[in-house]
C-alpha cells in the first residue's frame, strides 16, 4: 500500500484519468473529491461491499433457477 500525505486542495493522480483532491479536513475526517471518467465506478467501501453481496445473491438465485426444469422456473 502506498501511503501519501496531502494538505487541503492538494491532489493525487491515479493513471492518466483519475485524480483525488483533499477538499476539507475537519478533526479526524477528511473530505475527498474524486474526478474519474463516467465508466469508472467510485463507491465508499461499505456501498461496494453491499453491491457485491447483492450481485452474489442474484447469481445464486440464477444458478438455482438453471437447475430447475424449464416449466418450474419462476420469475
């Protein structure tokens, strides 16, 4: 893991098209601004984990449906 120190209004650049700027520092919280192309997903970790969990659940339901005969598949 790369660990960097930044002050307010300073940026970090990832690749050619993603930049992260320290917008505000208040106590033990830091607000970040992220500039990335629309095709790059940016989520807080807890949101990302919830999305992946939901995708896994949907995949499991689809796998279960594939095991049923065609006349027993429910929508």
